[in-house]
C-alpha cells in the first residue's frame, strides 16, 4: 500500500468514526399542529375544570446514546387557553391570571433528565405569567421514530406533572381564588419532526 493510499484510508476511517459520534445527537422541531398542553384544576372542591393550551413551539435535542443528555426548549401561546366557557376563558386570560397582554407566552426550558430504573423525569424551568420556577415532570417516550407521509422522521413524547399555582402567584389576587384548587395537573403531548 502506498503512503498516499494509506493516508487516504486512515482519513476515511477517522471521518466515519467522527460521523458516528455526531450521529448520537439529533435535533427535532415541535410540530405545533399536533402538540398541546391539557390541564385540570378543582373547582369548589367538588368538580374538575379541564382546559388546554395550544401554540406549542420549540426544539428538542435528543441524545440517542444517553437520553439524560437530551434537552427541550418550548413555548406555548397563552392567548390559546380554553376551558370550554367563553366568559371564564376571558377572565383567566386577564390580569388576574395569564395576563396575556403582558405575558403572551408560557415557556419551558429543561435543565436535566434523570433515568431511575427506566423511569424518566424531565426537570426544567417553567415560566407562567411572568414567574419562573423549577418543576419536575414524568416523561413517557420518546417513541421510536417512524416515517411520515413525506418521508421525514417523526417521534413524540408526553410529559405530565402538577404545580401549585400559588408558587407562581397565579390567580392569587383574584376574587375567584378561594374557589380554585391550588394544585394544577397537566400533561404536555408533543409530536416532533427530525431536522
């Protein structure tokens, strides 16, 4: 083998090896049309009010070798909140709750992923109505990627958890506050497209 051929073969081997290393991480975009946040809260301790928030956008970086090194950054449009009752929706979009004029978006940025016995937890900072707090979510997924109608790869996951709305000063100055439960349970369902 000539020196030039040997160097070319060595370079090719290094290129393939480095390609394998970079392939461990992939970037995915959240599909807004197929993603949402669903929540529920108790009313007067006798019934449950359910609602949703749409306009979910963001980026997911998946580390296939070590899921704990993956990251999520997402925003949600606060003006899309709906509970099925127009009068109530207008109230919670106002200054006492979401205050959509001052806070048009909610945001979540992960700070870590833990894997204990195969159970994944997503940790990150949630910003709700201008207040940011760390929360921990139970993570289901991501699912094995499949091809969509256009041949691109898609995947998805769900994250669920609960917050105390008073930790975020959410609705604490409202006259309706005593009628609303402190705990808000929610699930985030996300479909993602590989870039």
